[in-house]
C-alpha cells in the first residue's frame, strides 16, 4: 500500500471540496471521506489471506499455489478464498491506488502548486514506492506489491488525464495481458524448495521481485483496475458516495456476478473438486484473474455504499467503522506489519512454521495477524498518531516541513 491510499488520497471534505490544508498536510480523521478508508481497511484482510499461502513450503504445490495434499477443510476454504479473495484483493488495492493518485494530483492543483512541481512530486512518490518495495522484498516478502504499484503508477501518470475512450483501450489491453500472464503462471507453477538461510533467501526474494516488477509493469497487469480507480475519482463515486447510490449499487451487483461466475470454475480447480488438463486450468486461471477486476470494483462500491449510509445517518467517526477506517488511514504501515509478523513466523529462515502447514491453519493465522494490525492502528488513532511509514513516505515526498501533525481525537 502507499500513502496515496491514506493521507493525501482521502484528504477531501465530506462536501467533496478540497481540504483547506492543501498539499502541505492531511486532514484530521474527523474530516476525511469514509469510503476509501473503509475499503482500504477491509481489503487488508483480503491481502493477508491471499499472501499467507506464499509462505507455505515443504510440500508439493498445485493450482492456485496451494498444497496438493490439503485436508477437506483446507480444500473447502481454498475454494472460498480463491473465489472471493485471490485476484480480487489485488485489483481492489490497485483501484484505490488509481483513485488516490488522481485525488493527490487534484489536491496539488487546488493548493496552487505549479504543474511542473506537481508532476515532480507525483513522480517522486512513485519512485519512493519502488524503493520501499525493494526493501520490503529484500528483507521479508517476495510478493511485495509496492514496487509494481509504483512502477505502474509512473505509466498511470501519463494516462490519467486522457479521454475516457483512451483509458478504456489501455484497460482492455491490460486485462488481456493479465489473462496471458496468469495462464502461463498456472501452467508453469512448481514447488521449488525455499532457501533455509536468510542471506540466500534475500537473493531469491530480490530476484523474484525484480522479475515480477519488470514483467508486471511491461505487461501492465495492474493498470486496468488503476484506470477504474481513475474513472471513479473523476465521477466522485468515493468522495461523495451518497450522491451516486444507484450507480454504486449497479456496479456492486454486476461486478459481483461477473466475479463469481468467472471465478467459480477455477476455484473448483484449486479446491481439487475438478481436475482438468493443464491448458484448461490455465485458461480458467486467466478468466479468474480478469474477472477479479470486476469483483474488486464491486467490493469498493459496497464499502462506498456503507459510507453513504453512514453519511445519511450523520454517524460520528467512532465504533466499528472508525476502527476499520483507522486501518485504512494507516494502510501502508499495516500492510508492512503483516510481513513483519508472517515472514519470520512461517519462512524457513525464521521459525519455519509454514513447513507442511495446511491452508486452513494458514488462513487462521492471516486473520489473527490482520486483527493485530487493527489493534495497532486503533491504538495509534486513539493516541493521535499517524502510521510511521505514512509519515516517512510523506516526508520523503514533500520534504521535512510536510510531516503531518498528530490527529486530533
């Protein structure tokens, strides 16, 4: 996750106008838009569930990168997680990233920042995300998404002000390439042993990360959902969801139907209910990945509808929504915290508990780690502290004078 997903990206007043703080500082939590923060807080649970399987080792891996010797409970949960989470959380994240980048650019413009300076700030932010991702991958997790988001964000900067039909064309190409990539991954997946030594694991993680970011950026595998986020930002769907309830409902329903219909066949393959040939499995994996963008959009719309309801009730920023939003405000910190806990716990170079572990147990650990991040985020919110990685990224982007002050209340 990036700071586009938190301080700058959500710094809009509830009436949809730019915040008075301008580009120099984020708005306090009481004046932030509900929808993006709720969506970010919720999707981090999906990210934990999707990523935890990448730490498992010591067993043969099958479709969906799941162990082939799973118990009936493992397979049942694999079906549910594959259908509702895998390749659904990633595009949801990417959509929110695209929304955040547009919002950040708009806020810079409304604060009177010169166009050249704005472009420089936005490019620097993307380059910093790549750097953060490289460190994250080297130290902890080869499946880092910050790097590919930053690299693709540089491409998005060239497109986000183009006409809708241009965005549709690029998004279509992105989805087609995404399908090809996932078909190849499914066919070529193997179960190579993970290095037991930490230094060896650093080399392997960086190698995988560099390959992933290169292929993923060139083939634009996260560009399509980012462009959906651009469209949502232009329409004000997340800034002012109460004004767009019918549209949000239609997208939520249609996206859910497309996501479930497109994802169910491959979910059955991953759960080993159906065992087709390699080519068929690859095609189904491609369809599952492509339709994940629709379901990711549906999830964002569901959170936006929740935000619209909270606005209609004039609900104060407290209770369960406030707790979830606190995670969304600190999404970068909470995302990295997941790796800080999971990697040493499950990796061969750490405690090695992922050796031969079933996916049901792994999912339980993922939920527990997400709940830990919820507790940490809420504790920081209660004491008026922003996420440390959000503060660091913002300081490096804008300079020391832009370090955000503690949140009131």
